[in-house]
């Protein structure tokens, strides 16, 4: 990754203009990227001072004498935000290609999940005009963007991410995520996503799916809920009154899908719709636990918002917002590289104890602060740096307490713009 970050090819492709970053002794392309990756959650001047101190401790070709708030603000405008998407995809590619035996699968599938959320943005006219406004039940207006990810729930990586205006529909973004999916993937969706068109899109690329669907999704689902059946295979057609003139399918096209009934602990019924129609290979009892694995993408958003502090944006322009968002995704994937292997080791080491343990996620991001610079700037062997970081992370673990349940309060965030950080979860940055 270090060679890629400092390569001329990366700079040439992801600078806005061919004339950018050509003058000598100016803030560099790679230096600006590293400063953004180190997460600017405080005043820019303070973060730059911290960055310079780190540079002074290491032998590096980056000239720190030209770092200033003004220079940074100007330089970041010359960098396309896509550079962080590219770096993240390179990291993920290396993980899957160099670590085949270590990749966790579910019955041979790479298990993915799609989910979206809203991010509250700074108050500026540029952001308001591009992303849009949202009003809650108490008529509080805020500028918000729609974020969405395709997430590997077993390995902890963000495979694909999108930051879009509120006007962009969740399903439309989900279809775009499919460009990063492949045959052999199984994707989990919440009940806001299922439709005939979504099933069609998955079938076109031979990717399997599990949707949680509303009990009134269509008459076939209503009949299934009312029946005593635990599973059924139905023919799914386009909606009867849908306008199909511009679609690549007609009213008589259908797909065979399977409905699975899941009974929750309180007795409520949930219905899943899946492409896994083989009832012998995939018995009903598998699906409750399978769908529960989707919860990992929900906890990822907790990490993104409350641990990584993605909404502590370092600027008020579209450029700054997109750079901060996609760089945060890349940092999250870097954190996964270090923590997932350690968590596997901890599970093995503590399997005979009262509790198994895992890395303290909040502290892991704080530990990576500045050490991300060590990864890219130090001339030391990567194996040596990785070992030191892993040993430090391993000293900060928390017990996993199974079967703990919490009543979900879906109204708790309506009276404030951001989730509250509890006293035992102070910011690590």
C-alpha cells in the first residue's frame, strides 16, 4: 500500500488537473492524503501541528515546513475523493487474494449485507443545495446525506460505499452496489429493499439474496402468513399495476423465490424471501440465525458515527465532505485488517474461560491515530510495525457477554441531530 500511495501513477490519476502538485517544495499529494487519513476531528491547525510532529520523528521525503491550514485547504481541492475509494478497494483485493484460507464464509458464500443511514452535515448553502434538507417530527431542519454500504458481515470489510443526496433512493443505490458483488455472494437486506426489480437485478448477475419483507408485501405473502406453512416456493411476478414499458421484463416474467417464516422470541412473525430455494440443503432453521448476522452492518454504522466520528467533518464544501467520508471508510477497513485476526486469536485463547474476549473497538481507532502514519511513512518492515500495533491492541480487550438483549427505542434520536456518546464510550480521537 505504501508504494501505491507514493506512486506517480496515483497522483497523475487522482489529481484534479495535470498541473496540480507539479511545483517543487509545496505541500505534496501524498502528504495531503495522509493528513486526511489521520482523521481531522479537531481544529485543522491543531491536527496539522500533530501531523508535523509525527513527520519530524521519522525520516520522510515529505517537507513539513510547507504545511499550513491555508495550504491544506487549497491542496485538498486538487485531489479527487475517488482516491480513497481506490485505496480501499486495493486493500480489500489484497485481503481476499492473499488470504484465501483466512476468509470467513457461510456455507461457501461470502456473506454481505446492504444498509443505509443518514449523516448530518455542516450548515452551508453548497451542501444544502446538493444533499438536501430533512425535517424530523419536532420540525428541526438539518442538512443530511444518504450513506449506504455493501458490507462483509463475517470479515468486517466495507466492500462498497456511497454518499449521495437524500433524493437518491435506497434501492437505486443498492443496485449500484451490485457492481461490487459477484457469483458466490449472498446478500442480506432489510424490508425497505425487496421488489421484483431487485430480484431481477440479482438474477442477472447470479447473486443470491435474503430479503426481510413486509407481511403485506403482496397477496401471496399475506396468504403465506395466514397459513400454517413454515416455508413455501412461489412465483414472483412484477406488480400488477406497475408501468413496465421501460423495463427489460414484462408482466408475464417471473422468478421462483422461497418464503421462510421466522418466529421471534416474543411470538411475532417475520417473513424472509430468498433465492435459496433448495429446502434440503438450506433447512428452515438456518434462516433465523443467518438473517441475524445482518446486525453486523448496523454495528458498523455505530462505529462509523460514534467511534470514528465521521460526522466531525473537516470542511464545509462537497469536496471536504466526500473526502472525509470515503477516507473514513478506508480507515475502517485498515482497522479491520488489524482487529479481526486478533479477535480470532482471542476466541481460541479464551474458549474455555467464562467469557471470550474481543478488541475494544473504540480504543482501536484511538490507537490507530498517528500509527496510520507509521504504517505509510516508516522505513521499518511492515511485519514489525504490524506486530507492535497488534500487541498494543491486544492489551485493550473487552468480554463478550452472550444473550444480552436490549429494548430497541426507534424514537430515541428524533430530538437530536447526533447520537449521544455515553460516559463509558468517550471519544478515542
